[in-house]
C-alpha cells in the first residue's frame, strides 16, 4: 500500500460519513493539531470531533479534494503535505460552502499498513483583524 492511498480512503470515508473506516486510518498514539476549537486531540477526541462534524452536516455531505500533494517516505515513515479543500454539498449535490486548509500527515507503517500518527491542519490568519483565510491560493 502506498502512503498516499490513505488520502483516497479519507475522501471515501468522509463522503460516506463512515466513522469506523475513517478512524481505522489513525494510529492509537495519534496526536492531532487542528485549526478549530482546540490545541490538540488524541484518537478518542478526534472520533468525537468527526461524529460532531457528521451530525452537524445533517443530510449534507463533505467532499474532500487533496491538491499539490507532496510525499517523502522510507520503509516505516512517510510525510504527506499539501492542501485539503472541504466542499459541503447538499442532497442535490450543490455546493453549500467550501474551505481550504493546509495539511501535514506523518504516517508510520506497521504490518504493511500505513497509519496516521500525526495530523496537522491549519489556515493562515490575516495580520489585520486576525481573521482566518479559508479560500486562499
């Protein structure tokens, strides 16, 4: 399995709100830094965050696009970085809203399976007004 296969599994799991498939991507010792609400999360807290997100979406779905993806890897460690665009789609498939994040994933390989050991999402913040930029280039 190529480490970047994790990205497609993430896309599929988020689109289908499959919490178990999504959480299977993460190592038990996960440390996650997100751009929203808290400094960090462990695997249990991340699961709760995903459950809250899927509930908040209601009947809508989120389609994730990963862009400008870069990878460096060896036998047991991989780092993936790039941009993630989260498009919220209504039941008719129409775009409700979209936001772009920067991301970095550190993955470890155990038993021929890549797991996310560290996840970091961020957004830049405007110097004037300290407002997050969600649609950057």
